[in-house]
């Protein structure tokens, strides 16, 4: 019995010393570590047997980087048996990212149960599942929703300034959807005012030119046009420019035509075409291209009759001149047109008149010249006609001879002789004289 206290005392003395030594070592270890690290490094180099961490091995197997058997053997060296190892691999396996899981579920590639499994893989509490599962059905975005309201495809939760579905059309309208516009907007995180703004932004008014044409025709007023511009994203201060370019003005060709027809002056033609950006030289070229001359035959006849190209026009009859001016003829041809205004007896009638002595040779020459016959031909015809008819003595006709015979002015023999001179036979002359 007396030895017991001594024994216990020795044990306690050893324990105290061990604890004291451990305490001293633990306390001094961090301070001594830098000095003994070389020894540790050398030890691991000579006996490199430390396996990878079992959790890393399980993750590598789950991700397909390692085969299961060798990884399980290394985990066993760390004290993880087959059951624990299988559980670790199972815990390392993850599901698809939540976005992909939703997409696969929406497309029908995952069942509801499989989707919930994907949710579990994210370590979310099951309390959140019902709320997340309501996100399966997507909401149309705000621009699409606003366009749907603007086009009458979705009922608006507020009053619109127009009826998007007017009745009485000959073409059937597209059916209205059952989308709750306000609920959808709120589901997207927008207020009713946000939706109203989006609807106001959707669609566009007519373009600037159409707006000002409507203004010019009295369909809208200036305030409507101004509002249409700004609603179409045009800056309001440019309204005068849009109005100017929308207003119809005569074309450059119209201004040229006005000058050709003597309705406006040349300066007015140039100024008018300048409103389209044309220079004076360009307009004058257009004038030269646009106005027409006389035909080549009219020019030739006008020259033969004494007309002058670009000659004076003060002797032209005012009515004739006005007709020329309002035609498409350029002014420099007016004098020639006036000179060619008359008609003369045609060729055969002129020759006949000359042959009968009703006109003289100079008159016939002039008449034929003014009709543009060849001068040599005219000279030949006039000479022949003058020779044939110019020296011929006029005689009584057969009827006149018979009348003179009956009046006793000619005897029978003379009358018969003169009738036969006109080509009658003796028998015919006798018969005609006594008829």
C-alpha cells in the first residue's frame, strides 16, 4: 500500500514531463520549422509516398480525369474504405448549370423529377423549388410586348389614342393573344408607366415628307406635323428643313420649258433650277437639249424665202409669234418659221399657169424656188413652159367659132377650117358646126 503513492507519483511525474515536453515542442515547432525544413524536404525526396488528397481524387474520378480503381486504392491508403470512397465520388458529382437545366426542362429533355434533381445538385434548399419551378415559362420581353399592344395583338391595360382593331375591314385582322400585358410587364420588373413608355416608343409616325404632304393637303395641322417629327426621332429644330424639302416645286425641266415657251425669263429659269442645285451652265445646257429647232426642210425653205437664223422677230404677227413661243421651239428659229409660213401653187399648177401665160417666168421661178425645187430643174421647166405658151396666139375655141358662125361673124368655110385646126376631122367639124 505504501508503494502505490510512489508509483502514481512516478507516473504522474512522467506525464507531467511528457506534457511539458509536448507543450514545449508545439510551442517551439513553428519557430524551429524553417531550420528543419531542409530535413523534411530531403525526407520526402527519399521517400515520396504521400498520396493525393482523397477529396481531390474523388473529384478527379467524378470529372473523368482518373479511373475509379487506382484512385480508390490511393484513397484506401488514407483510410477511406470502399463505401466511404463511393460516397465521396457520388458527392463530387454535380448536375448541369441551372440555366442549362431550365432550358433542357423547357424543351422536354428533363422530367420534373430530373429537374428537381438538378436543383438539388446546386445545394439549394427545397424551400426554393416551387418559386424556381414557376420560371419554366418565359415571359415575352418588354419591346415585343409593347409592339404587340401597338399592333393590336395584345390588349392594352390603358387607353390608347387610336383603335388598334377597327371593325369593318375587308381583310380579317390577326387574332388577339391572351397575354396579360400588365402582369407580364410586372413579371419582367416593369411598372405600368414603363409599359406605357415602351408602347409609345414602338411603331413610328409617317416620315417627314409624308407628314408635310398631309399638312399641305389639310389633313393635319402644323402641331401634328411637329409632333410627328419628334415622335419619329427627328430633331424638332429641323422642321423648316423637312418642310422645305417636302414641298413640291417645278422640276428643272419645267423651268426650262417655261423659258422656252416665253412664260418666264431666262433669269427666272436659272433661279428656279438653282433650287434643285443646278448651276447656270447646267441649266443652259438643259435648255439647249430641251428646245427643238425647225425641221431641216423647214429651215431650208425659210432660208430660200429670205428668213434669217436667230433673226429679228419684231415683224412677226403677234398671234403667230405667241404660237411659236408656246410651242417647244427655241427662239432663234422664229424668223425662219415666219419666212416659211406661206404655201405656193404646186409644181404642175405653176407650170400650167406659166404655159397659159397667166404668170411670167420670174414669178414661176420664184414660186418653184420657194418650194425647194432644184434650180437647174426650175430653169429647164420654166424655159420649156415659156417657149410653149409664151408665143402662142390665143384663138377661139370650137364652141366660140360655132357661136361666131351663127352670129354671121364667120363664113362656113372659115369656121370649118378653124375647127379642123383644133384637131377635128372634116366630117366632125361639119357635124359640130351644124349641131
